[in-house]
C-alpha cells in the first residue's frame, strides 16, 4: 500500500525543461496583463503634480492615500457607483431570467421551426452595438424612457449570447432527468425550475459574471441615453468627468478606476468555482 501524502506527491513532481518554460511563459503573460493595473494603482497613489514626472517613475515622492477620498469630494462618485451597481445587478438578473427561459425552450422543448428560429436569433450577435444605438434611442423616446434607469437596463437584456451559452449547457443534461420529472407530474415550467436551473448553476455563474461586467463597463449607450450625468450617470460616465477643458485629474482618474475594479473583483472571487466549472461545461458540444 502506498503511503505517499499529497505533500510528498508534490515533491516528486519532475521539473522538466518543458514544464519550466511553460511556467515562465505563464508568469510573463500574467505580469503583462497585470502591468496596466499595477500602473493604475501606482499612479493613484502619486501626488497630483507627479503623474507625468520627468524622468518617469513608478512610485511618487510620497504615497498619497488621500487621492481615494478626494475622488468622492471632487465628484459625487458614490452616486455613480450606486447607479452602476443598480443597473448591473438588475440587468444581470433580467438577463439570467430571460436567457434561461429562452435556452430551455430552444434546448429541451420540441416545436416546429425551433432550429431555424434559433439560427435567426443567433444571427443577431453579428450586428454591432454601434449600429443599434440609433434605432434603440428612437425606441426609448417612443417609450418615454430617455434619461431613465430602465433605459440603461432593458434594451440590452435580451441578447442572444446568454441564450446560446445556456442552451449549450442544457443540451448536455440527460433527457432521462426530464422524463423522470414528467412522470412525477411536473409541468415543463416546474421541470425547468426544479430540475434544470439547479443543475445549470455553473453556467448561470458564467453568464452572471459576463453580464455584470458588460453592464458595469458600458459607456456608449449610457452616454447616449443619459442626459443628467450627475444624477443617473454610471461609473464610466463618471470617469469621463475627471477630464476638463482646463486640466485633467489623472491621479483622481486612476484612483477612481481602481475603486471601480472592486465590485467586479469581488464578483469574480465569489463565483470563481462556478466560473471555472461553467466555462469547462459550456465548451462541450451537447446533443
């Protein structure tokens, strides 16, 4: 009987040249992606006059944590954060509800023309957002939703991406589970709620992360549909207000940018396990 412990097993890992090179490359790529974040944090902690110092330096003459507090004094940045969280959270919930129902209908219910309708629905992914903003703005005017929270949420809550992602996951679930639920007297809606959704939590986690980040970072559509930026502006619109005609507050821009990273980082940490499982599962073709 083998008595190797996990620690001893790890100690027996052979560090071949190929393994060493792969780890070095991964570390280099990781550092490359982290460089803008590190630069933003370093600039956020510099005094105002040292943002573009000559010669350039990563660390200023002093570490100024007060810059993070000055962000909220310079602008009502707390309001932008609250607006952004409201739009992102509600928008994510609406997307999860609409996409999961649509994916269930396309993946598990049998009806005439299902595949043709799905292909047509999927084709909408090829239309860029820039093409849709003008007709969408006219539609918001007809609804009387210009400069409102609902205009920031609902126009982009019914896209095909979430439906496609969840459909791929639903198609991997064995049909025997659905048949067993039907034999127990479950309606299609009850089967969806009690059987499909609990199993699809990893895929829902992936979609939640992607959707939250999309709403949180959206700039073009809020710029078009919001008239009162100080009242209804989200974080990207708030960041644009740090740039004025006379001066650009780069140290405050970087401090506000670092603050804006916190919600998405917390979401990624909270849903990390679901994110890994969901990406692995939805990448496998179902039947």
